[in-house]
C-alpha cells in the first residue's frame, strides 16, 4: 500500500506530465517540452534533497526544512527517529550516571578487565583498596597485583572460588577477590576488605578453643565425684539416686560437647596438613560400622559396601571423624528398625562415600543450614538423642581439609543421603 506522501508525489508527477504534454501539443515540441519540464523537476527535487542533507549534516537538531510529498514524509520520519534516538541516548546517559553513582557508593571495589586482562574501569573503592591511579588505565592487572595466588587466579580464569591475598599497598589488610566472565571474554572483578571478618573469625575460633579446654577440668572433677557417689548409690535415698543419674547423663552430654568443640576448634585453627597419605577406606569404614552397631544395640540394620582396594588421599584421623559423625547421626536420629547403608565407590568424577538411610528424613528448608554450628532440625529430638549440634559442622570442615565436599539429599518420610565427594586428584587407587 502506497503511503500518503508517495501517493501525493506520484499525483504531482502525473499532473506535471499532463501539463507538459498539453504545453508541448500547443507549441509543437512535445518531446522537448517533456525533457525540459522533467529536468526542471529533477533540479527542484535535488534542491530539496540538498536541503535535507544539510539538515542531517548539522545534526538534525531543529525542525527539518519544509517539504511536501514523499520528501516531506521522509523529513518527518527522520525527525521523529532523531527524537527517539535523542530520548534513548538521554535515558542511557541517565542510567549510566545512576549506575556510576551506585558503584561509587559501594564499599566493595569493582574493576572491569578486557579480554587481555587489562584495566578498563574501576570504582573509587577499588582505587582505595588497591591504590590505583588514573595512569593505571590500560595496564595489565597482574602488573599491579603481583601476588602469585592472584596471578594464577587471573591467568587460569577459574573463578568458581574466590581468592584471598594481602593488600599490595597495605600490609596486614586482607582482600578477597571474586570474578565472573561477561561480554566478549571480559571480566568483572569484585574486591572486598575482609580483614575485620577474618579477625572476628580468629577471635571466635580462639574463644571456642579456650572455652573447650577450660571445660575439661570441671568436667573431670564432676565425673570423678559422680563416680564416687554412684559406687554408694544403693545406700542413698531414691531421690538422690535419681539426681545422680540425671547429673551423670548431663555430664556425659557435657563431655560429648567438649570433645566436639575441641575437634572443631582443631580443624578450624590448625593449618592444612602438609603431608597426606592414601587412606584405605574399607578398614576405616568397617571399624566405624562396628562402633555404630554397638551404639545401635541391634536396633538398626547397618550394612557396608566398599571395594577393598579403594583409598582416598588425606589424613586418616580427620576422615574417620567425618565418616563416623555421619554414620552415628544416622543411628541416633532415626527410629528402631531403620536401615543404614554405608557405601563407597569411584567414578570418573572421583571417589565417594555415602551414608544413606530410610528413616524419617529432613524437610528441604533445613538442608542449607545443616552444617552450621549448633543448628538442629528439632531441638527435642537432638537433645533426646544426645547430639551436640556440631557433628555436621565437623564433617564439613574435615572434608574441606581433605579435598572433599558434602552433598545432602533428603525426603521427609523416605530417608536421607549424605555423600562425601573427593575429586580425582584426592583419590588414590
């Protein structure tokens, strides 16, 4: 369908041609009249195009030159397009300005690296944390932050886990870098000052270590006196016997809590093991299963499936702590008659050890928090079963120190599965 402007232009040409034919008929020079009239019309059209072109060259800021027909319509369309572009450009500028103000207000440093890992842009927080100056724009980031761990982080491009280093221009200040790819192999780098966070973690760890060691002395004294009182319990009133029994139970719980606190404190405060060795899984798991059967008293059906040659590179004591907590939890937190399966195997993805049961299960909303210290799904159940709320925290830290991770799956009423995964580098066969 023809537009109004084009239709008007065609009508104008048709009328002009008709008039030229009539004029040529009367003067006797039809062809010459048509050529002359057509040439004049073309010159007039070129003049209008020239005016429109000049308006475009000047930026098209004002209204376009007046025109009619198809050229008037083209001028109007160009003017409206120009107005839309201006509005979009202003909106974009406003958005960029707003984003810049937001990034300027952040305490976290943000840096943009191009495909060659050179600095394109950074916010004031990044300049403050890394001591960047305007002349650093375009410089490779590894020339400005030379710490080997950070250089390897940037060069490998594996940004799944952040890296922590000391600030290059502020000794004693600890920085954490996280990154992600975007665009044409560009990188957005986020840097945070975690000095105070690590100081608080160290204070907490030291406090837990100190309090757990301080609890040992009163616990030992209480245990000794209670054993003395129990020896003569038959000669004491029934009310005293009940009190001694309750105090003994609470002292036992205090002992378990102290031992778990000491274990967790050791895992958090000691450096990663400098020396590891292949730890055979079959005898390790067999000993844990035997202890779990004694703990169950025959009320649970506990089985073990593990190839005899399977092994994991790590520290035997820490791996024992992780696997034992999972098996004992399956016994403590499930009713009598529940089946507990302890399995181990290996795939191309690495070695795994799994403790699965067909017990009461855990609601999905609790799963993300199960490895937190003292987190309990049900306080009454944890208390009655003798748990301290630290078992899965110990499991998590033990696995991390030995190159593993914990995966938890559970369905209420159908049971739970706790799988320890070790990367191929940590597996030994």
